[in-house]
């Protein structure tokens, strides 16, 4: 599933390819992808509006249409694809946005776990959906406060979008590996120093992935993401990686580097 770095790449793609362009037509091919808005009302609200820019909060994309925001959640398999005039759309295109210059933006989603909708503002969407602070902007103080009042496993806390928005399974594992914290450690039992390390590493890991355009093979040496498989060698050469379930999610960690106290 796309996490914050992948969604940030999509935001930059939209900014580069769509900013300043006017949407002439909207074609909803699968109404089931729309969130709390009917096909006709959605098309009427979007058609004729200019793309002013693109924003992001956690894993959620926002396309500023001047007075209204198009909200896009990529889910597990969603993708946004720009098409030149006459170019065939992807097989699983659910919504098409046709621009005035004959280019189009296709929302492609084979498994239909994503969603598209409308919102009056980013702040309203975040409040309505009770999203936590964005993982790249949350302050150390706020992060520590949220961790210290929870008895949940730190891995479960990190991937809860109501606590911190943007971190999913892969980046939670990487951040905890870099911070040398066991994924099953109860958040309220962690030392202040450990919580601060996690806050630092979450931000560092996300920024590192963005810097290499989410190409895990290009990440610095010592990262899990380029070889995140159980029984493979620990990047620090401290034995083999292990897989466990935390909150129903497969979790990869190093039992030597990340001890359960």
C-alpha cells in the first residue's frame, strides 16, 4: 500500500503535470470509487475548475480546485496517470479527468481499495476523518505525548492513522529497526530517549525514501527496505531477520538489534 513517500511522489507528479490546467470534462467509469458523492454531483462540482495545486496529509492527496478540494486516497493499488491526446487509458481506470489541452488524468485502481471525493478544505477532511498529525510535521513533543499515553505495541501505534498519519507497515518496520526498538514494546513503557529516537528515525526514513523517489534499491546501506525478508541477514550483520505478526500485520525485525525488554 502506498505510504507517505509514495503519496508525496504522486503529489509532486500532479503539481508538475496538472497545475494551472482546467478540467473540461469528468467521466466516472465506476461510481463505487466515489466517497459520499453521486456521479453527477461530482462531475458538476469539478468540471470547469482549474488545478491550483496539490497537497498531502499523511497518505491522503488533495487537489486544490479553487474553493473546493478533490480528495484522492490511493488505497493499495491506486495510481494517477497522465495521458497525452489519444493515448489509451490503463485497464482499470475508474475516473477520467479531461483537460483543455487534450491531455487527461486517469485514476487507475485494479482492486478498488482507493477512494475519490470532495472536501471544502484540507483541515475539514482531516478533522472529519480524525486523522493524526502528518508524520513529517508532527512535533517531537506531540509525538512523545501520543506515545506515552498508549499501552499498545509501538508498531501498532505507528501505523494507526488516527495517531500519526502517513506511516504504514513498511516504514514502521524500517523506523523501528533504525531506532533499535522491538515492535512489540508497549509504547508507554519506552524511555523518553527511545521515543525520541523513533520520532527522529520516522522522519529520517521517510525523507530518505522521498530523496530516492521511493526506489528502495537506492536507499543508503543499512536499510531494511531493500531486502525486507525474514531469514535474510540483518543489515548490521547481527544475525537473521525474523517475521512476526503485530496487530495482524507481518512485521520484519532483527531480534539482536531490537530486543524485547
